[in-house]
C-alpha cells in the first residue's frame, strides 16, 4: 500500500540556528514542501534584516532541497504599520509568546491588555498578517491553555479581521473556541495526537516527550484526534518539532520540545490508517493550510509506503520521537528523497 502526499506543509517548525540548524534542517526539507519557521532564536527574530539573514542560513543548511520557508517575526508591541508593510514582503506571520512561557520566550508579551497590543495587532489586521499564538498562562501547568482561552476570546472579538492561530492546541476547550469565533484557527502537533501526560510522566519520566504545552488527558487527545482525522478545515498540521541536544534533554532541568519532523509523515500515515481516515490526510497535511494561510505551496510529491520503519535512536545528536520503535509506514526510497 502507498500514499502520495502533495506538497506536505509543516505550519509550526523550530529549525534553530548554527550547528543545530545544519544538523536537523534536512529532516524537514527533504520531506516537506514548506514550513512556518519559528522566530524564538537567541536573540529573537525582530527585524527585517534578521529575517533575511536567518532565511539565508536556512537556505544553506537545506543544501538545495526545494523547501519554502514561511518566515515569522517575534511579536513586539511596537511594530507599527509602516514597518509591517515592509516586513510583509519577507514574512508570513507573527508569533506571540507570553513572556517566559517556553524556550527563548523571555522577550515575549507580559501584558495582555488590548491597549498594549493594539499598535501591532491593528496593523496586522489591516495587512492580513496572521497572528500565531503560544496560548498558555502561567497558572497550573495542566490548566494553562484553558485559562488562556479568555485572551483568545478577547483578541478574536477586538480584531474580527485578524486571523489568529492557536498554536499546538492540547486541550479540548480550545476546540470549542474554534467553533465560536470565525477568525480563530489552530495547528495540531504529531505528539499531541499520540501521547497524554501518562506517556510523559505516568511511568519512568520520558524527557524526550516533555514539551510545552504539556500533553494532557485522554479526553483532550480524543478531541484533538477527532478534528485532525476528519481534517476539520480550521486546523492544519504544525509539528512544533523542537530539537534540543541530548545533553539539554537528559539533564537536571530538561528543555521542552519533541523532535518529530523526520517521523511525522510516517507516523501520521500510521495514525490516519489505523482510524480509517487516510483519505483525509492530504487535507490535514496541506490543503487546509493553503486555505487558512492563503498560500500556494511549491509542488512536491512525497510518497510513503506501508513498510516497517525502524526509527533511529539518535539523529545527528538529537533523539527523535519514537526512537528505537517501529512504525508501519516509511518513505518510499524507490523514488529517492
Ligand atoms: O516544547 C516546546 N518547545 N514548546 C515550545 O513552545 C517551544 C519549543 C522550543 O522552542 O523548544
Ligand atoms: Zn513551537
């Protein structure tokens, strides 16, 4: 059995910088037609020059693969219309992090008052630039995303023309919001479709599954699976693949992030097949995103075949999701990659 995916897209990807970028970029660029590139570098990507330079470094790292980079800026309150008018030539969206909520987010937002955010949000709304949000409060870790819901409601109502993407949703309450506000959308990761908190901390602690937002309850995973498997038009795939060196994961103070880009397509095939939904995978992995973000991706066909795939224990110093396990689907080597 085979499936060919047309221009698979990853709408939330951390490619990092420096040696890590060089080590991991091709695990995305070989198999995806494009990706939204997260700006949480050190320092964060906040200027047009930084966007252009970072894009060049990615281009070098992907070594000729045809792979479109949808670049982003790190949200700041003070981006005015004129700056964003120029920036929109180089970026696809802007990513908002609450200050300190996850890796390299210290320069994020600390006030969620509309008055404090409106300079940038009004300009984005006028220019049609989507706002991508890491939606967590600093409350109790299992409640953070649900608590953030009132902020989503506030900005969705205050800026009805602004497209707001709730990134990497993990909580069933976020799905309810999708139905209530026309301008709310969401990305869903691979890991949140597979795991619950039990997989992370129910037995021996699994640092390579530790991420933000933390995986939640079974009923949350069910709700995410439901919208993903039916390829609900307001959701698209965003891996949130977030590599960290082994020394930062297997350490006192484990960094948050699951490295999933290399295994994402085989694992999604397995999941969608198991739930008799393979026919919907094309929409979840590409077609929905084309509509939501108004993009026409480069043409790239990626074929997967139902053949056992043993996931390596390590890829260039990073441990991938499903390390050492076997998946039912693999990339079709016969067509090359
Ligand atoms: O687990 C995560 N890792 N969640 C994020 O939001 C950021 C990411 C990272 O950059 O490592
Ligand atoms: Zn992320």
